[in-house]
């Protein structure tokens, strides 16, 4: 997805709105940080949002996952 800085967005607003209306979403950034995503009102949701849980059931996470290697980590930090 294209990123456009704030000044450029102000300068080319009509052009960018036309592109968004044609289904081309873009991001407006300020000082290099993304601020807003511009899409057409009737644009479908992005496909990346539908990927949540795409690996469900493919592997098991052990119950002690958050404690794996705890002794070694404690030792590395002088514990």
C-alpha cells in the first residue's frame, strides 16, 4: 500500500481521492509515521484482516510456553 506524506496529500488531494474511489487505498503519513488509511467508502475490507487464525489447529503450544528456558534466562541476567 502506497504511503503519501501530509504535504503531498494536500497538494494532490483530488488525484488521491479519485484513486481511492477507484479502489486504490493509500496511507497518509506525518513525519514518516502512518496516520490514516484512505479507502473508498464502499471498498471491501482488506484480505489481511481475514487471515486471523489461519493456522488454527496446525500446532499445539505447550502450557508452559511462557516459562520455557526460564532457568537459562535467569542465569544469563545474573540470577
